[in-house]
C-alpha cells in the first residue's frame, strides 16, 4: 500500500496533504524518516509514525489478554530455545507483540497488541499506570516492613515511588501481600521485597489499571472487550 494512502486511511489527512506531510520530513517508517513520494509500505509489519506518533488502520488493531504461566519468557523469540509466551497465543492473522514483560518465574496478566500508540503510552517511563501483583513470601511481614514498601525503597539504582500495599493472609509460614506499583523497572517487585530481606515464593500480576484477570485461567488468552479497549484509549 502506498504510504500516503495508508496515512489517509488512518485518518491523518487527505492523500494530497499526506504527501505534503511526508515532504516536510514528519513521517518515519520503521524509525527512518522518509520524504520520497510514492513509497510503499506493508501495513501488517511496518511501523509508521507521524510527528513521533505511531498510526494504524483502526480496523486492523487487535488486543489480547493472557494469564501467563511460569516457565515462559516474554519474548517473540528466544535464542536459547526456551518456551515463549507467543506459543500460547491462538492463531491470529495479525502480528502482535507483548506489552511490557513478565519474567520467567512470574505469572499473570500480560497484554498483546499491534497498536503502537497504546504500547508506547503504557511503556513510557512518565506514564503512571497501576500494576497490581499478588506476592507470596516466606514467613511473616510486619506493619513496619509494609510501610517501607509503601513509602518507597532503594532497590540499588532507584528509589521506588509510593505504592499501595496490604497483607492479605499469613498461613503455613507464608504471607500473601497485594502490592500496586506505578513504575516498571526491571524485576521491580522482586527487588523491592529483597530490599526488606523477604524471599518471594510466588509472584503474579493480577491487574493493570482497571484490567483484571477475572475468569481467565492460567495459560488462557482472550480478546479485550470494547469497554476495555476504550478504557486503554482513554488513559
């Protein structure tokens, strides 16, 4: 498809005006500025951005939620041959990518989409989007330790911002804690509990903002509802 037609179909402007926008150097294809008229792109695989904002044919956008099991890495491919979350997806005639990541030993809510705008929004460091986890640790946890997590802890190269934290239960020498963070540092929750000398037994992400795993079993995948998609677009 010609680039100007693609841009027009995405609602950017008329084809003639799209040609002008291209000539002004405001369009990137796969992160490379293009100014040449008549260039063709593949809407399925090429990422087109106007003024730094990715655009997509709205009818081609898809959104999925997975309840990721442990034992899978959040990657499209793995050079080491480990199982990836892509293997759990149903047959989709669109090229989708995971939004963010959950590490090998972490389960829970993971989004997949081909919507570059939503992905950029959710992944941007300045975007405070609540991520809620259920954490099972060895032993008990004191109110003082919970308050440390709420106030922010030094995890080595970063001091975490305030978090919502509450103890759910303490049984059989294990405690369950629910924590909501607003950043997305690598292995942040694990590093936070390590900072207060707590050993994590299980870690699962149970919500992203208002999106929850309700009714979705481990390993299952479903499409987002229209209401959920509208919620993401409204953020």
